C-alpha cells in the first residue's frame, strides 16, 4: 500500500517506508538472532514514527498553505 500511496501524494515517504522497513527488518532479523522479535518490533515502530512525523509535517504545510 505504501508504493501507491507515495505515488498518489507525489512524495518519497511511501517508498522510504516500504523499502526502508523491509531492509531494516531483514537486517535486524539477522543482526539480533537472540532478541529478534523485540528488535524487529522496535524497528517497525521506529520506521512508523519517522513516517508519521514526515506526513504530519507535510500535512501542516499543506494546511497552512
């Protein structure tokens, strides 16, 4: 859903979220084998926080004109 969303709003954040989350989850999975379920969860949460912050910033700019 993130790639079409990125295309719809004409911004990079959707592609960052889709590609970045996939790559970071893969890296985290192999980097922390003993605690991978906690580490992967934290990685996903961090990517969502970045995505939400960027989208919120964009929304405020669009809203105020």
